[in-house]
């Protein structure tokens, strides 16, 4: 009798955990989140990554269990030149779905943009082992690695703080 209350509480916690994990597995996004994702993708295509980020973050609030939102957020961060933030979003997507080819490829591309070619090559090897050499994500990451890290501009800081080219 004295274990009845803790057992009931434990079974309630387990039931809630199971229902939460099942709710976000293979289900599509909430219709409201889907509309926000479409709005964000349109803004991203129009070259407005800030507006896209706002829409994707709103979609994440509406449907926090939908993993592809993190990939969209990462793509917007990369377009803004925030590769570290993009890598964090890709890794969050990979924690939720370890076999997500888009997240592995996107993280590899962001690593190349950041200058971490060896880590990007590890992502490429992982992609090749999971989906082969002809997979679109593998081909995209191979071409990104072949292009190499983008050249960075050095800022010449003189006493007044002005930059010269």
C-alpha cells in the first residue's frame, strides 16, 4: 500500500514520456508550423535570412518536435555567415535523427565554410557509408569540400579603426 502512490506517479511519468516521444517521431508538422516553414523558405529564397529565421523560430515554437525546422534554421544561419550557429542547429537535428542526410551534409558544408576541412571530410565519409557516392547530399558535400574554404578578408586596423581594401 505504501508504494501505490509512487508507483502511480512513476507510471504516469512513463506514459507521458512515451506519448511525447511518439508524437514527434514520423508525424508531419503542425499545419500552422507548415505555413510558417513555407513562409521562411520563401524568405530564404528571396535572400532575406533574418525574416526566414523569424518564421522558422515561430514554427519551432508551434511544433518543437518537428526536426526539419532545425535544418531550415541552420540554412538561414549559414546564409547570414553564422556557421557556428548553423553547426549547432545541424547537430540538434542529428541528435533527434542521427541518420538525417541533409543535416550531415549541411554540417559538413558549414564546417568547410568555417575552415574545418578535416571534420567536413569525416562527415563526407559518414555520408558515403550511409547513402553511397551517388547520393545528392554526398555529391553536394564533395563539391563543397573540393571548392575549399572561402577566402576571408583581412581587416587592416589602423589607429582610427578604418578598414582598407
